[in-house]
């Protein structure tokens, strides 16, 4: 079994990949397609959370739980980190506006703020060995 520190580092690396997906979709939608910053972020967040769940499931936690239930649990538990993430994003946009690269910088700030709470909840409630054994043997 991997150490908690190793899992956190893997979670953070996958979080960076999620950030690239998140920021990339925001940049494409806001700068490329002229969409609103808030609308773009809701869309980009869904792409990012789906990417990070799958990568954590497959490579970091090596989960064998039923994917549908696990994805739902991941979305639910990460809602706390998402609230912090999206609130900080909205505050930065409200304060500085949505011009230039500000939306991408706001994604970065929000992502960092949500990282720790998302790891804590995901490792204990979504990908825990105890939960996976219970889910596999109802």
C-alpha cells in the first residue's frame, strides 16, 4: 500500500493535469469563442473533475469500485473543494475583471485552494480501501 505522502503527491500531479484541462477549456471558451467567464468555468470544471477522477481512479488509487457510484461520490465529496475553488475564482473575476489571462490565473488560485480539502475527502471517502471493500461486497 502506498504512503499517504505518495498518494498526496500523485493527487497533486493529477491536479496539475486537471488544471491544464480546466485552464485550457476556459482559455478556449473565453479567449477563443468569446463565452462569458462564469459560463466557461462551469463547463471547464466539469471537464477537469472528470479527468482528475479517472486519472486518480486508474493510476493513483487504483480503484476497483463500481465507476458510476465512485464518480458520483467523487463529485459529491469534491463539491466542498469546488465551492472554495469556484468562490475564489468568482471573487478574482469580480475584483479584477475577465480580460486577458485573468480567468486562467483565477483558475490557478481556485485550484490550489481546493487541493487539500479535495485530497482529504477523496482519500477518506471515495478511494479508501475500507469503502472500496464495502462497495464491492454489499
